[in-house]
C-alpha cells in the first residue's frame, strides 16, 4: 500500500519549485539547498525492481522522455525570440539536451536526469542482485567519479554530469524505504524539538554555503551540500507527517510534473514581472494549477458518465 506521506511530500516539493523560481535571495538559497534532492529521495523510496527491464524502460519513456520533448517543443513556440536569436545547432542542442542545457524552460532538465537516474539505478540493483552492500559500493564509486568529472570539467550530454549526485539521493531514499523510515517517524514533542534544532543548523549552513543549483552542477562545498540536503529532507519528513491527509497537497502531488513543465510558460504570459510581485505571482500560479485540476476532474467525470450511459 502506497504511503500517503509520499504524495504530501511530492506536493510540498512541487510548491517549493514554484516558490523557488519566483523568490530571490536567502529564501531561494534555502529552498535550492534541498528541494530537488527531495524528489530524487522520494523516487528512491518508491523504487522497486519487480518489473522487467523492458517494461520499466517503456514506462519511464512514456512518463518522462515523451513529456520532455513535447513540452520542450511547446516551450520554444512560446519563445520564438530564442529560435531567432540562436543558431540552428544551439536550438537543436537544447531540444535534445546534448549540451547539458535546456533552452529557456530550464525546469525540463529534471525529466531527463530523473529518467537517466532511474534506469541507471535499476541496472545497478539488478547487477548487484539487490544487495544493499554492493549497491552502496557502486553508488559511492559513481558519486566519486561524478565529482571528479565535475572537478576536471569533463563534458557529458543529457545531464549525465548531474546523475551521480541524483543517484546518491535516490539510493538514500531506497535505504530509507528498506528501514521504513516514513512509517517510523512520528510528529511528537521530541521530534518537534529535534526538528527545530536541525532547522536552525540547516538555515545557517545553507546561508553559509550560499546559492546551489543541481541543474547547473553548482554545489559549492560537497559535504555541506549533502548535509544541507539531508537536513532539509528530514525536516520535510517531520513536518509532512501531520499533513498526510491533506487533499490540497495531494492535488499538487498529482500535478507535480505538469507544474515542472509549464510554470515558466505561465511566468512568460503574466503581464507583470514575477520578481516584483512575488506574493501575487506565487498565489496566482498555485491557484491556476488548482483551477486546472478541477476542470480536468470535471471533464473526466463527464466522460465517465457518458461511458456508463
């Protein structure tokens, strides 16, 4: 049975992505310290190797690769200036993510990197025969290789330079599932006090490590980056516990991928600068997605009624 808290955490993560793209300064730095690692952690938590490779591959192509190309092309239609001001080679590079950059709708990087991470993690688990120890050694080896690649500025296409970092967070989520971490965590006085203490350390450490960004491989101090990300994830695990029945957060969890794909298009359509009207932009964006969800649900209900008739 699927843990309700997973969907709540996805919903919180989707909201943080919206806020993180609108706010600036310290708040942005704090959100960027952990919000993307949270998604890879959750992917690891729900990961399983029961499906055959072909089935697993096809499933992820449909859910990640196809939406990436569809929304990438749609995004270019909303920004004809990008096509006009850049060479055909650069446009094609961005469409196919050859040069580890995605045109102007940069949020789409997550689709390709998540796909690569999931497929690689599946292969590692199969080769290691689902051995936790062997998987740990493989993941750690890939992490150190990834850091070395970044240090020596070795170019890799399709966001592969990000994969060693994202793979590590997926592995941590996978181990968290093994020990049933979400099921064991309780929202009580003891954990609340621990959470407050960790939050204080996390905020100070995030400010000290300055702005990080997984999509551009900007991590500053690697030890601090992992420390901050894990602190942020733990804080979210505690805070999401009393919210596991939240219908609103469940809605945003269902909309998380569409929010990744389209929010920058929305920002481009707004008749004002989102950074000048931060609160208005956040509320408006979240409200638009709620309205979209209810309209979509209404059409589905009518379709079902017609089918029954």
